[in-house]
C-alpha cells in the first residue's frame, strides 16, 4: 500500500511457537516485524470497486470511519459496544454474553485477552460439543491496545458491573438500533452499520494489516477456513506490486532478440 498519512506503526506481536505448524514461518516473521503505513484515503476510494467486483465480500468500514462512529457515540455503553466489536470481531450474541469475567487484563505483562463464547449454532453435520465441555466452546482473542483496555476498566468501574453480570444488558435488535441512531448523525456513511458490519470490519482491518489467515480464523471463531478466506478478497487490488518482480522478457534485449545460447532451449 502507498505511504501516506495517517501512519500507523504497530508493536510486534509475539506468537507462540506452536503456531508455526499452522502458518508459514516466513509469514510469522513478516508479521512479527511489521510496520504498516496505510493510505486510508486510497483504501476508501478503492472500496466501491472491490465490493462491486467481489460479490461475496460483505460491506465493511475501515479505521477512519470507525473512529468517526466512536466520536459520535457519546453514551459510554454505545462507545464500548462499538469499541469492543472493533477490537475483538465478536458476533452480536457473543458481544451480549460478555461479562467482566470474560476479560483478562494484564497490561504489565502485555497478556490481556477476552474470552468469547462461540454461541453460533453448529450447522447440521458438525460434531456435537463434547459432553465434558460445560457450556458453549470459547476462544481467546488477544487485546493489545492499552487505550481500549483502559476504557473497558473505566466502564466496568463506573457501572460497578458484577463479575458474572452482562455488560450489555439489551437485545441484538436494541444493539443495532443504537448503532443506527449514531449513524443518523453521519449522512456520508456508505452503509447502515450493524454489529455484524463491525465484525466484518474487524476482519478486514486484520487482513489489511497482514494477519495470517489461520490466526484470523481462530480470532473469528470460524470452523471452516473458507469463511475466513472471503475477507482476503479485499486485497484484490493490492497485488499489483507482485507483478513487478516477474520477468516476462529479456532485460538485455528488451524482449526482441534471442541469443544463440538460448535458441537451443527452444529447439
């Protein structure tokens, strides 16, 4: 992607060595040593073309739009709801099931995460949940943004939420209606936001920043990686630079002449 403001420099993310069995070592190395400079204006300009060409790709917001939504979300609950899906990719059912005990916050050791209950009903033919497993399966999504973690802690302390009390005590319809009211203040938004749109936006943001697809699959709670691979289609217009390294003609002769030494290869 081109280099322009705003510039985002991400801290390296230490991944467990066991994950090298899931993804290519080169991809791990590239991700751990990343420094992204993203032209968000160009990303926004390309989005209509990408969505028109990639019919399977769902509508999504990108960072500047999310920040605008957060700016307009003056109610603490609305702000935390948007913020949490943006940082975790939670489904609406998973979001509404969150309690303070779902969060493990350890800023000192950089070991914070949220535990999401994968509440989506399994499709017919999928293996049943183990009898030894109490309740729905869970997955861990790492949390590395200190400002977000601080907002979570402040919200929980302000509202005195009990450890096993739901943080968002409303229905999915109410959650989406709250988003719609915020969006009404932003007439230039290309889509009407929903919690699921924010979930897609989390996934797209991870793809744009180079998150390995297997890791994103775990974060999203997808049982089938094909569901995750859909998001990689956002990179359809970001692959041209790979073509720069491919040789299609002789650099010495500009592709016009073939030397005697190379003629034998064609005979």
